[in-house]
C-alpha cells in the first residue's frame, strides 16, 4: 500500500525544537554553546536494543576537537550553525539545525503516535541510530517507542555487498527493465528478511519461474471457474478440506518472525495439490474455492495484486486463436499447429482441455 504521508524534516522544525526543549526540561539534555546534547547516561536502558554495554561503548568513544559535550557518549540533538553558508533555522539556542536522530523521533511521534507497532530498517542502523531514537523518544514520552524491531539483511550482488565503489549498484527501477514488480517482490520474499539476500541473474530467473508457476495455477483456476463443470466432481468436498492444511502451515510460519520464505513454500505445496486435483478437470465451484485459498495467501504477500497484470490479449492474438479453433473444426491440423507455434513464439501457450482452450502467458 502507498504511504499516507511523506514527511520532510524541513517541514517539522517547530516540532523538533519542542521535542528537544522537552528533553532539556526533563533533564535528559543540555545546551552548550548553541549545541544541544542528549545525556546518554541519564537513560538507564541505553543499549537495550543493540545489546551494547554503556561502559564498553565509553572505552571506544572520543570527543572530537571543538565539541563541548560533557560525555563522549552524548549525541547531538541540535547543532549550532558554524558558517553563514550552512542551512539553519531559528531556535532558543540560536541558529542551527536538527541532529540526525531527533528528526526520526519527532516525525514518528507526530504521524504514528508516541508508541508505534513496528519499526524497520537495515541492520547497520541498529546502533547508534535506532538506539538513540529509543533513548530520545522514551525519555520524552514516557512510554515504549516501538513494540517490534525488524532489521533487514544486506543485499549482495553475486556474493559481494552492493556498493557504488564496486560498481555493482543499481535500483529497483533498473531491475524493472527486465522483471516485473511482482517478480522482484517474489525474489525478495523468497529469503528471510533478516538474512543477507544475494542478487544474481540466475536467482532472478529462478524467482520468475517460481512466480509463473503460481500464476499458471491461478490462470487455470480462473479458466475453470468459467468453463468448468456445473456439477461437483468426485471427492471435491474432501479435496477442498485438504487444501486448508496449507493455509494453517502458512499462518504458522508467518507467525514465526515473518518467515516469508517458508510461507512461499506453503503456497507452492498448495499449488501442487491443486494442480493434481484439477488435472482431469474440475467444477466451477471447486475452482472458485481453490482460487480463494491461493488468493488469500498471495494477498498477504502483496503478490498478484493486479499492478503488473498485462492488458487483454489484443485483437491480433485473439484473431489467431479464433483462426486456430476454426482450423481444428475443419480438421486442418497443419494450419492449427502452425498458429500454435506462432503464438508460442509470441509468449502465448494454448492448452486444449475438455472445457475448451485455455490461454497461458509464458
């Protein structure tokens, strides 16, 4: 889903100043020569997110030349302007700008509330950024800052960390030149969010094939929902009940620290069972029920949402399909096969079933 708000720091300067002033008033911060620092030792739980010991942190900390903070571990909430060319705003402490960490705490409080449900970010932000967010927010608001923290692993490219210096850096927009947004999402979800994920053309192709396997099952069920039998076929009630075990497995693994990799595995198992159930055809009602079960699980992952779905077949392709059908009726098998091969070259596979011709995009 798209975000409701895209906040900018420059639009929240009054709220940031108020936040900093509250920390000063509560004794967690102090002003020194136009700078304002957070007194880290005033917050007893500092280090609880990253597991850092404050005494160990102090042994490696230094005060840089020109800094006026009282303790090496104290961090800036507000920085005084050093030169006229620096961007700055008026404040009770003179012209200056916000520190890095206070920006996030302030905007989170305004738009999400004093306590938020889930806070995400890269593993490299755990300390000091997220640790400092907690110290600021909980000292200011007196309540927990976030219920859950989710830190994602790094992206590697062919086994090496993505970086501009290695010239292996690219954006989602670059990847979308070759793969749909859904396939990229499928690739990212195929690993656990806390684990490093390795990007390569080989793995992207594997993800594309896996995605298309599920897409083909959905297309088959949508075809049978329209063209299947009106009457229920043998054991369909039992087959529908059997599908629910995959839903239960999906919920179980997703409840285990959002294990999307095993969630996708549960969807594959569901698809395999459905494919066996419909290989000799199925009723419209079975197709509808099976489709609901796939859609429920893929919707959780944001897959097959319709954003990447292609438009209709197009008049030219539909005309070829109709011509092939006419050729088959006239038993002109040579022409029918010729059209089938022509469509295959265009990425369209025709599957002849007792219920009619099913069109599958490759």
